[in-house]
C-alpha cells in the first residue's frame, strides 16, 4: 500500500506550474508526473490516481475545494493510491492520451478535471471520469465511494484489467490512423466541409447552433479564405461549380460559396465581438459562452484563444469590402486584445503569460459583473442613460437574474439616434463612461493569473501580432511580436533544442510538435516585419527538427511527441483542430512556405507526404480539419512570395510600395513578402541567388515554382503582383 513507498508527502511546492503549486497545501500526498512517482507505484504495485487540470478551470477548483482539501478524503487517497497531479497545459501529450481513453471507455468526450485510475505497470486507465463530488449528487457517485470501489476492483480483477488494457491500446492505434502516405486527397473535401459547416450554422447568432458556443478561430480563418475566393473553392479544383465573384450570380440562383462563407464568418465575428464573449471594458475574449446567444461566458481568458482571434479580426478590419460597422467593430476588437495582452499578460521580458482564471472572491465571473446601484454611484445621469442603452443595462439582468454581464447590444449610431444626440458627442461620452467603469473594475480583486510561459501559445500570439501589424500597419503590434520572439528565443531555445516552457533547467519540458510548428510559423511572420538572419537560421533548425524528430516514418505526418517525452500508451498523431490549430496542418503550411522561400525540396516532399497521410481523415471529417484544408489549399495553389533585395537605406521605400500594392490588390494576408537587405550576409539555398540588380534593388515575385520576371524598382512591383494574382 502507499505507506510502504516514498510518496508520503505533498511534493508540489517546487513545481514549475502555478496550477500544481495551488495544490501544494492539500493534505493529499500529490506527486508531480515523473520517473520517481511512476517507479514508486510500479515497485509497490499501487494503482495511480492521476488528476489532470489547469489553473483557469472552474470545476478543477471546485473538486479541489470539495475533495482534495478534505482530510478524510485525502487520507483515503493517500492510503490506496499514488496520487499524481498534472497540468494539462504543460503536458498536452499525456492529457490527450487520457482524454482519448475517456472517450473509449465512457463512450463520450471528457474534460477537466480528468480523474484517471491507472495500472502502475503499463499506465493504462482502468477507470476514468471527470469531476466527482464529495457525496452522491447530480447522478454522480461520491468520490469516497469511487476510491473504495476502484481499489477493490484493482486488487481483484487483474486479468480483466490486462484485457481492457490490450483493447484500449488497439483502439488508440486505430485512432492514430494506418494510412501509408500513398493516397492523394480526393477532390471535393473543401466543398463537403462547406456543406457541413453551413448545415450547422446558426443564422441568428452565428457560430454553430446550440450551446455552448465556442470561438472556432480556425474555422473562421478558412471561411475568410473561401470568402476571398481562395483556390480551394474554385470550379474544377474540388469537383464543384461555384460561381466566381467576378462573373456575378444569375437572378434566383443561390449565393456563391464565397458569399456564403463571407456571410457566415462576418456574422459570427460580429456576434462574438458585440455580445458577451468579449470583455467590453478591458479587452480580450473569454474562453466560450455557456448559452446559444453569446450572452454569458465561462469567464476565463486564455492566451491561445486571443492569439488566434486577433489576426482574424485584423483580416476583417483590413479587408476593403467589409461592412463599415463590422470593420469598426473588428478594429476595436483588435485593439482590445492588444490592450489586454499588453496590460495583463506580458512578462517583464516581453513574453506572454498563459491565462486568467474565471473566479475571484470565490465566485465565477464576479470581477466582470455589475449591479445597477454600482453604475448609479459611478456615472452621472446622462452617462448612465448612455451606458444602459449601449451595454444592455436597460434590460432584465442577464446573469442569474441579479447582475449584468456587459454586452454591446447596439452600435453607437443607433444609441445616438435613440437618445437624440449627435454621434460625435455620444462617442466621446461613451469613451468617458467606459473609462470610469474600467477604472472602478480595476480596483476589484482580480482573477488569478497563470504565469506559465508556454512556447506554443507564445508562438501563436507572436504570429497573430505580426500578421495584425502587417495588415493594419500597427507598429505597437510589431514591437510586441518582435520583443516576445526575442524572449522566447532566449528562454526556450537552449543549446539547439526547443523547449515547451520557459522554466528552470530541471523543469524544462522538451518541445512538442505544436511548439516547433507554431514557432516556425511565427518566425515566417516576424521575418516579414523586419528580416533578421538569425530568425531564418532558427526557422531552418526548427524545420529540420520537425523532419528528424517528429516525422511518422513509413506513414507520413508528424507525431505530437518524441520518444524523449515517454508519453504513455501512444505518441499521438492527429489531423483535426481542437482549441489549438492542428499541429500537422501548421507544420505542413510552414514547411511549404519555407521550402519555397529557400528552395528546399525536402521540406516540400515532407509536406506532400503528410497531406497524403491525412487523406482519410480529410475525406471523412473535412469540417473538423480547417487547418489541414488551408494546408491542402496552399499545397495545390502555393502562396505568392515576394523577396526584395535592397540596401538598408532603401527598405522604407520598398515597404511603402509593398503596402500600397497589397492594399490595392486586397491580398495582404495571402502574400508572403520578405525585404532582405543586401547587408544580411550569406543566405541559404535559393535566397543566395536572389540578388539586387540596379540601383533601386530588385523584387522577385513567385508562386510555388513559377516566377515572374524580376521587378527592378518599387514602381514595377505592383504590376508584377497584379499579373501573378490574375494567373
């Protein structure tokens, strides 16, 4: 039993994860995941109780308070199990395996907290669940009863456990896929994805029908690609006959795919930005809304959600054909996210923290909610009437019938008309009222912040900031992206190896697929702001690591973890998006972009092989594979790349010419443009051949393996881009 092994104390006080440290005071003898705890369990033949959660998880805190702080329940846990606490954000590979196991054993999706009881010899779960209350309620057994029955079952049913373990491993291997990487993706997957997304679209509130409502940034990115008439939906490429936006639709015919995609994306973006998913005072977006009309969120704010939504709103704000109200709403959403990142989420070195929790003063959402008397004490009569109209405070309380979560129920133009005031006066008064409310809210007790610095999430933020900087000519975004990249390079790229977290040496975790793929994508974006040869060298090193450490040899694609991670049961290989973009899809896109940039056919071949490995999933579940669809599109129709070689003194002139040309063509987010000073020294591969001709410098405009004649001078650039776009 547990008394005979060296796990008789709580060992979380020195953990790198704030979530683990939250549990350092529990009477449970928690151990961090690692060789010591696993060996102790195996050597003593003691089952493992693995509890997986994260700092912003409300129900994780509820179970901790109800069960893990209870001395009697803790004693039962300590007596019968080796208890291991895991932060799913530090070890997403382990979390992924046991979430899949929950799906296999319980027949439904899991969640957090995840509570898994493991055989110590093979780490296979033999019983698994999520939240358990201290006493039976809501159809759930009490946790003490679960502990007692699970331990008895472990002691008396070893043969059944071994059989279940074998079955589970077989199921996991099937989930990983057995494609041999030889089958091209069939025509029609993009059209099938569009049909399924359209079938579940909520025409009133945007997003998917029903509740809860999640901000699916990867779907929105793909819909915006389709809306921009990207090749994935062109006639002939996917077996369909979609109208080109340049031909016009015949009277009475359904809207073309690009117009449907635009309507779906724009309506969803407007609803998310105007209603309860966005924090209308402090900026940034919450994790999701619990209802179907985007009113009440689950109040945690995650770095990865905001990192992904930032460039989506920047694309909408920058697009010349966006409705003016949505353009303004999108621009405000961008600034809100950037304000939040700068104010609440930036570490001293420029990197970004992971999350803000949902709870404060022991209640979920308390920091963000308002009562009528609070506004009456803060705002004069005229401002109060404006705030009530603008934020929906003149309607019934929307949070449990007693408080308001602020919504933007109407554009300011409508509010001005309703109050009989000029729009200019209303805008100034609204800004003043909003400032007063924000200042008052800042004096409240803030939700807890998870100050982990994770490479993958930082890379998403860096990429999003860099894209937004280019789309909106926003130097603040550019500066934050460059500073964060420097911080990640300093803290997570150590002796030629990328780590998943910025931590002391003993707590560093080797980088996963997402860390490498997202960081490579971020480098390709930042290099377009200001070229640094060090960024290119790091990009090549990461691309080589993807091929050497993560490639699923013989079948194609990339494993999520390396052998070094010692992930139990399965290394993991997936093609679908979840709360993050799919790592395989981002890796493929990045290898294609870098491969074309430097002329490395090995990168292009690896991307091709990975797409073939994904063919089965793409054909069966295309609507779950938005990132892979974008990768497929860029494989079939490579992005336009512009490489400018000029002197440092000529950079500003070329940058202005590029901005003008891309703004006129409307393709700022569909073109990679690198201005590389001639003073940059030796460059690898194809870039060594890209030299400046003449006094003004030279631009090389290519799409895949096809290039236009070099443009000798900024004045020729717009014509070269126009010809390439027309092909």
